C-alpha cells in the first residue's frame, strides 16, 4: 500500500512541507515499480536519491531547529543520524547483495515506516513548538 501525503502531516513550514511531499512522491514511484516487479531495477536510483535528498532535507530541518533554539534538537538530530546510518548500510548492502528482492522490501519498509513515524512523532512536535513562538518581524 503506497504511502500518501496528508494535510495531517503538514508542518506549516513551506520548504519542509515541499521536501516531505517530494519524499512521499518518490516513495510512491518506488512503490509502483515494486508493484510492477521492477523494484530490482529501481532500487539503486531510489537509495541514491534517498541518500542525497534526505541529506538535503535533514540538514535543512536541523538548521531550522537550531535557528529557533528547539530544545529537543539533539534528540531530533539523533533520529536523523539513525536514518543516515541506515541509508549508508543499505548502500553498502546494495553493492554486495545477491538477493535484490529482499533488499527492495527492506528499503521500502525502512523508508515508509521511518518517514511516517518520524514526521508524526518528531516533526509535528517541532512544528507545534515553532507555532507557539511569537513571530519576529
């Protein structure tokens, strides 16, 4: 079942929401490739995208939280670092995996489960924090 963006996941930070939506769009494309039995052919592109684009996104988020003195930045960054380590491990496995299908399933699960849980449990917390702060001119 493809993962879909919903307004309930919105942070109200346009740059972050656009990046989240792009991540969801790419995961949907990967999901479609899996459904068409083309996951093996697409996995390398997906993992490379997730490594590069996620780094851009995670760094953007971390800078934003640092600028706003988010008190749970260290915890949030630790979650991002966990994801970075997972992607690095997957890239290494991809280079040596004999069974690409097993890796396709693993990548899809990590991407979808981690992303949705991270947004719901972590990003919406900092979004509420930012909304509660008085805006500065």
